[in-house]
C-alpha cells in the first residue's frame, strides 16, 4: 500500500534536457511554472537549482536521480546547473508538476 505522505509528481512533457558539464558548470533553464525538477548526472557532480552550480553545492553521486523542489521565483527563468566533482559528464533534467 502506498504511503499516505507520498506525492505523485508528473513530468512536464517536452521539458527534458541534457547538458554537459566539466570544471565549468553546465546549465539549463526550465519553465517558470515548474514546481520541482528531476535531476541525474552521468558522473559524480554538484548540482544547484536557482543559480549556477559551484563546488560547494549539493553533491550528487553518479546515476542517482533526485527530485528537488523549486522555491518561490520572481517569474523569471529557473536555472538548473551542475559541475563536475572529479570528471566531466552529462546532467539530465526534467521539469515536474507536483
């Protein structure tokens, strides 16, 4: 039986993106109506939603999907960014509606 506390998230079709990252962050933007983003990276990386990633951001192991809520926005584009931990790779991003 599913948990009563679980949230069913729906992908916003057509928003899937892929961006390469190295020692320089790779970034994409998602629609302003996005409520959360599903992110995974092909190599260990640091990720950030809302600004360009730095080495001090959220560490994400390789091939580990994570859903991150999007905080309040000013109506402008929402940046999703990743930067390598030890080796470059690709970040995959799907905008979600909760």
